[in-house]
């Protein structure tokens, strides 16, 4: 019995499976588990009828190589009569992907796999002489009915119909995503132009990096939820960092990154710090969040500065893009009460959830955020942070620790060492607690340190503004925990606590 050569086996696998085809025609393609997952779904998309598939993934995740370059070539190889229309946010990008598909088909590797799928040998713009059209907008398969057409969002598709419709990133940037007019134009183009070109039994694929909750994907999913007759979508969501609950198809544990050989946990943390909470939640976690949420508004926060300082007003950009200035008040010399408030993580790993700790002071109805930490800390590092703050803030004798995650263990191990540890059992959900605390902010009774002395303030405000849709809500939980404690205590004044001197404040924030 003669066994097939290894090269013949590889070639046959490449004819049957998209990922094998990709590595056969692109040997340098780096394969991670999520590429296998995407390819398995695309294998079904290539051969089944009436498919509706959405794939959400972060930028630079290898999705476009599979979807917009290799998949069209693979489909046309298996079926030279297949018809494909592919779109992206711009005509130039769509044309570039079109040319990439042509280059793949022209390679010797491809021709060894699919010799019946060939393109015209020269660039022509007419078929008057009986030749087959081939340019950067449309190419036809020689001797067959198959074609591939590329178009930018908003482009014309008159007279064209297709079995496969592929839309790769209909939105280019945040500016477009934030424009209600642009979002509506994308929707109208999809419903009145793109969708109408779909052949009976045809398939639609959307590969998207989410920018906005009201983007095309969001509207289609909302329609599917509200109307059983609307298109029902299979959705694959691949957050850059896994979050609870982890999807059944995702092999990661909460806190693990998507592609560790390309971007490890430290790199993801740097990206989050650079892009900010809103873009992190949308672009990387695929949970688009409004910049200005319903609970905490950016312009409601007030600011403090050290005594004797003369810092400029804080500029705040409103939801309508207008700008206001908020004067910072001088930090009081005393408080009625100081406390620490902690929201602990679930896991003790370098890629665990964030731990949020805050020191707040109360003077009458006014509350001042004095110190802040929001980092990935294991249980040992969390205990060390509490110890450090107990020394740094000796008059913050109440230390609130939420009674979940690592909180009970922290209390158990520190209660004989540090007095004032209070286990807080959350009442109601996170959102209801945020709504309970929000009037304190709206009334102008909550003061944050001036951003010039505390650069983390911007991240804190962004997280609060996008709550509950932000990637992490730990700092909001710690904040509302402290505010609700004072509310429940009736804000009864106790013996005044002397605040740290201005010099120490300056040292604290650099």
C-alpha cells in the first residue's frame, strides 16, 4: 500500500479547511487559538446556506487576514462560480484587499491547490473583446461565473448580486463612530444597498472592531433581539482580556490575554492606560460604552487643590463637545471623618481583576477623594497596600472592605494587626448602588484632586462616566461603598480629624 506524500496531505487539508489553506499559502502566518476558532466558523460559512456571522476582535488580531484576504480566495478556489461582494469603511482599503486576494490567487501555491480558478492575465476595464474583467474593484474567474467585487461603505452596487457578503470594519475611527449622522448613513447603506444584493440562501459576515454601542452591529443585534423575523446572528466575541463570565468557546480564565505571544498582560495594561477606559472597553474588550453615561456625568465633579496653591481651572468637555471650566477649591484643614474603602480582586495572579482602594474625607456634606489606587494586586500585595495606608493615613480609622472576592481573606489575616477593618456586605446591585451615590456628585458635593497633581483623575472620571459598561468597575465600587456608608450613618459629625499638611499632599501626588 502506497501512502500519500506529506506534501499531498498538506495540500488536501488546505483544500478542505481555511486555516490549513492560510498556512499553506502564507507559511509565516502566526496561529493562535482564536484563529482556529474563527477559521472553524468560517469553514461553515463557506459551505452552508443562510449564514449570519459576526466576529468581534481587537485591532491587529489577525482577523482581516483570515476574513478579507484568505477567505475570498479560498471560497473561489472551492467554487469558481461563487460570487462575493466585500466592503470596508473606505474604497481605498477595499481595493487594497481586492488586490491582495488577486495576488493570493496568482501564487503558484494557490494554483497547485485550485488550478481551475484563474484570473485574466492583464488589467482590462471592459469585456467588449470577450476577456474577463480584472481591476481593483472587480475581478472575474476565467471560464466561470464567479467574481469578487470590493466597495467602500456608501458605494454603489447596482446590478450586482452575490452569494457571499463580507463587511470588514464599516467604521474607520472614533470621529466617525461618534457621529450619529455617519452611523445612520452606514445603517441606511447596509439596509438599502448592501443587504439588497444578497442572493437567496446567501451568507453575510461582519468582522468588526466595536467603536460605539449604536454601531451597525449593535443595531443588527438589537433588531434580532426584538424581532424573531429579523436576521439571527451567530456572534463570536474575543475580548483582549478575558472577563467573567468567559464565553463557552473561549478557553481562557478571567484575566488572561487573547494573544500572549504577541501582546502579554503588561503590554495590554500599557495599551489600556494609553487609549483610556472608553476605547479600551470598546476597541479591545468589544463592549462599547457611552462616553457620557446615565449615572455619573463628567461636569458634575468638583476639584480641590492643596492649600496655598493657585492651579488653573479644570477644563471639562461636555457631551455636546462644548467646554466648561471648573475652579478648584482649597483643601480643608480638617475633616469630620476619614476612611479607607477597598474593592478586592477575585484572583491572586498578575493578570487578575483590579483592586481599587481610596481614602476619602468628609466635612459636613462635602466629600474629598484624597488618595487612590487601582491596580492588579494579589492578596499579599493588597494587604501590604492596606498596611501602608494605615501608616500614611492614621486618622482613617474606618477601613471598609467589600465582603467578597479576596475581601474576607484580607480581613481574616489583618484583623488582629489593624483595627477598624469593616466587612461591607453590598446591598443591591452595582448599578443601584451607583444611582444611590450619584446625587452626591450631581449636587457638587464630591471633590477630586486637581488633575495636575493627580494624573489618575482622568481615568477615574472616565471609568465612572462609562459605568456600568466600562471594562472594570472596581474604582466605582470602592467610591460608592464609602458614600453609601456616610449616607446610612446620616453624616453625623464626629470629632474633627486633622488633614495631612499641604506639603505632604504635594509629596503624595508628586
